[in-house]
């Protein structure tokens, strides 16, 4: 029997009960705070996370997919399929919240290609998305828009007091007319005043939770309960959101460690890592989880997106690529590698880099 099971601890408590009565409360505290794992080695939160991911996969089967096939005369549209989003804005974005996007075709300042496979593409404008969410106060969602520069959708919000417009990452389920709020500056003054008038200044946990636990709200990690589903996570207190921003991704808050001022967050890749408690995050899942159901249908649409074709190594000559040469589609017994000889899955760092913020690697998840 493992030494940290409940039965073992209970027997130890009974043994020392007559000798050291003060240790009884300490042993009970250990039993209650240590995460309980089942035979598979998973906690209750990890089980709920797996269940939630399975439910999302099943939900994708019910997505409305539109086929753009127009007959044999237009073969490029035969396999073109995209999900339908009736709630998206059909017009143009707010021009003052966009800037021109200068394309470099993967070349540096000397004209040398540093990133292969880039070039062309449709003209785009960068949407200035607010990743800091520093401005407090209630903000109303005006509309949900498509952003050509990211996989997820964005939401245009308007501040109820100042009337300022800004773009934020749209959480899944966020619609026109919803109210979102940022709590990075602390509790709002109107809520504190309401508590003074109705509750003698004491904060009502239930009322506070009903106000802050809404999708799209931005708040520090120390204000979130354990098990919350979040996205757009910051890595530095007072900084911008950097993690979990792609379409359909989310993270989960697993545990808090106030003595170290850190929390443990499980990312979409399965990695567990520490994040400072004063960093911020947004509640909910990033919108447009149906992004993975798109079938572009032809190579020309990749060109429209700025992606040029990539030639396989086995189709080249031996002079141009380690996989090239020979007869037929064969790279002989060579290990899969790039055209510069970098082996696949090989570590490229000269010195061993240890991420001190990583708790559990994604490969161990």
C-alpha cells in the first residue's frame, strides 16, 4: 500500500493520537489538500478536461458546413467547404483600428529569402487587437468580425462611459449586445459602492462571482477559481496576453500556490506550466473552433493566403537535397532531414535549456 493513501494516514493518526494530539489536525490537512488520483494516475480536474475535449470533438460533427461545388465546369470549387457563421459582420472593419500590412515575401532587408514558401497573397490590413485589456469598466459587444490575420474571430466593443471602440479576441459564444469587463485594475468602484450600501462594505462572494465569471471578461489569475477555462494568458504582470490565442484553443487553471505567487495552467498542447498569479487571462474558449473543418479545395486558395508551393526533397536532385537523387520515390536509408542537413526531431540548441516554469511536458500528458 502506498504511504500517501488515506487508509495509511488514518492508521498513523490513530497511532500518534495518544502521544501528540496537535498532529491530528496537521495530518487531516494533508489528506484534504493532496490531489487524489485514481488508478490511471489522473485527478478529477484532468478527467473533466478530457471529457470536455471529447464533447468538443462531438460538437464539430454538428457544425453547418457549406459546400461551394458548382459543377464540373468549375472543378476548383468541387472540394471547397467552409463552416457557416451567420453572426459575423458582413461589412468592412473600423479603418481607424487597422493599419496597412507590409509584406516581405519571406525576405530580409538585403533581399535574401529567410523563410521559404511565402509570397503573394491578397492585400490585408492588420486589426489592432487589444491584448492588454487595461481599461476598466463595462464594454458592450457591437459585433463579431472576421480577421484575415488570425484563425479566431474578433469582437468590436464600445466602452459604456467613454465610448471608445476597440477590438478584442472573441470568446466562443460571445454575441452582439453582450457585456464584457476587465478587472485588471481591481474590483470596480460601482460594485464596491453597492456593497457599502447593501452589505455594510463586506464583499458578497456570490454576487462577485456572478459578475466576474462571464465569458469574455479579463481578470488576474488570482481572482479565478480552480478549474476555470481561460485563453489569452499573459506571461508578465502588467503585460499583454501571449498564450492560447488560436481558434478553438483553451487552457485550464489546475492549482494555485499563493506562497510562491504562481498558478499551474494546463495549455492546449497538454503542457503544465507555472504562471505568475498577477498575470491576466480571459474567460472562455477562443472562437471559431470550426476552423479545422475548412477544406480549401485547390492550390490557388493557398496562393491567395500568401503560401507558395513547397517542393518535396525526394523530387530534387542529390545536389539540392539530402533526400534527392536515385530512382523512384526513395530517400534511401537516410534519416529524415532538412535540405541543410538538420535531422528531424534533433535538438538544435547548443546548450541545454531548462524551462523552470514548466511543470509537465506535453509529451508526458
